């Protein structure tokens, strides 16, 4: 009997942190309300980070209440930094064990840049250190029956995308998959559909999870839908590889992003687009 899980539409925590920050609140204090909206929109899963067992169990109680799963989990860390790379690995392991206890299967991990929002590039030695530890983490996760999925923002695409390509080419696909964040790849390559399609062509077989966002004229959109990015090559690739991971909506806010819809309507709109586009 085939027990492989099917693809599932999920919702990511980051846009909710922004929404409640604008309201002057803490999103963690509103998870019951958030999960009600997410489940009501038709999503089946939720993605956030779980630093320890206590938080994981508390969130799991609310996920169960609303019929949501925790298939994936977000982890960061300064993997390149010699002063804290080892502690980053240890912290990531503890977080993964916390997530595993509530059903997490995929660890989505984005190694931090040297400094957020600044055009500072890692040295070759820093990238090699990061890659080596990342590979160790992925191999360890495999022993737990979990999968590591490498996630990027746009800094990894600078300097000929040397950081991105090294991480993909020098890690073992058996232990390290790819969380394709479509818009960060698109933006990192200069708002290029051509480059996004090429990344899908070269690395698409390693996609273990997706983060989905859209833009209009380069500015993040309020919901998923038609816009700058054409997802047709991605949908074809997912069908080809029999994708069975989470398709995670992450409609974050930046300067110029319209805020015209109430949260429930925005989530329903994005969820319906995922259903029509990916048959999920």
C-alpha cells in the first residue's frame, strides 16, 4: 500500500507576524484566531518554527483543535559563522526534535546572511563551512526519517549565485532537498522569469517544499494569483516528480503592498488559487 503523503496546501507564519505587528500585537497570542482563519480558508497545514518541546506541544493542541497539520517547520541560524556555527547546528537539532514530536517531516532551513538588508557577501571559507554543517544536519535528519529543504532569500543569488549553487551542488540530494521560494529566486535574479524557470529546470527534481508569493510590478501582492511570475513550468515539474510536500502560501507585506482585504478573504483567495493552479 502506498503510504506516501500527498501534497498539502499550507500557510506560513511570517505574514501573520507582520499583520499583528501592524496592529501592535503579538501573533503568538492570537494563534487560535489565526488557525480558525487558516482552516476556514481551506488550508490543511501550518508552518512556523518550534524552538522547544513546550512551544511545539502548545501549538499542536491548537492545530488539532482546528484540524491542521504541521508537515514542515522553519529553521534559521548562522551556519557560516565560525564563532557560532556549531551552536547553530545543535540548536537546529533541538528544534527538529521538537517538531518531529508533533509530526513535522520537513525542516525548511534558510542559512542567515552576514547581515539582513546589507549587500555583504560570505567568503568562500564561510560558504564551505556552512555547506559542510548543513550536509551534516541533513544526514542526521535522514536518520530520523525527516528531510532537510534548503531555502533561500535573495542574497544567495549575488556574485553569480555562488552561495546558492555551491549549497545545491555540494550537498547530497539524498539528505538535502530544496524549498523553492519562487519569489525570492525571481527577485534574487533581478526579477527574472527566465532565471526562475532555469532554477526549476536544473534543481526541480530536489524540490521538497514550496513557499509561494506573487508580485505586481515587482511589489509583493496581497494574495496569490496572476502576476509577475508565471508558474506553468513549476506546475509541470511538480507533476513530473510526483511532488508530495507542502505548497505554502507566504504572502508577506512590503512597502507598496496593498492591504484591501480582510484576513479571511485574503487567505481564501490565495487558497483557491493554489487549488486551481496545483490541483491541491
